[in-house]
C-alpha cells in the first residue's frame, strides 16, 4: 500500500485465502498450515491475510500471470485481484496461459515460457524506463 514499487508482477496468485481453502490440489491442510486458521475457526484471520482485502489501497500497476490448468493456484485467484485493482483504477494486466499448469515457468511449452518472460519484461519496461 505504498509508492515503494513502480510495478509488480504476480504469478500463480493467491489473492483470497478463504476461497483458496477449498480450491487447491495441494490439500485442505495447506491454508491452515500457512495461516493458522480455517474458514470455520477464524475466517477473519484468513481475510486479514488475503491481498484482496487491501485491493482498495494498492497503487502499483500489476501484471498477473496465471495458467488455466493450474489446480494449485486456480485462475480465479488471479482474476479476483486483477478485477479488484481495475475496479479501483489501478493499471493491471491479466495474462492467462491456456493448457498450462502450475509448472509453466519450469516445464511449460517453450513458446509459453518465452511469452511469459516477454510479458514480464514488457511490463517492467513500460513502468521502469
């Protein structure tokens, strides 16, 4: 919520720990392990830890990179934050890779790995030059 960064890039986004609890292939224990809470024993804590809660304070232009077959960090997580930033007037871009999963940067199709790097480079060039 500062002017510290001129631009940001989010990959494999988690924007809402409440929705994340029931939508990940890593297992239901992950969210509780990371946050010490579940939607049933402390929903407020999960919301407090969710970037989406603070979207109205974000000023940093943000690129979101997600894959449509990522079952670890569902596309919906990136879409939620992207939509919230756009709603609040922050420049944001959503780059979605069809047919890719959580491993896009490591074992995705070569053309997609190259495009991912180009998207990041172009985004930072736009704001840092």
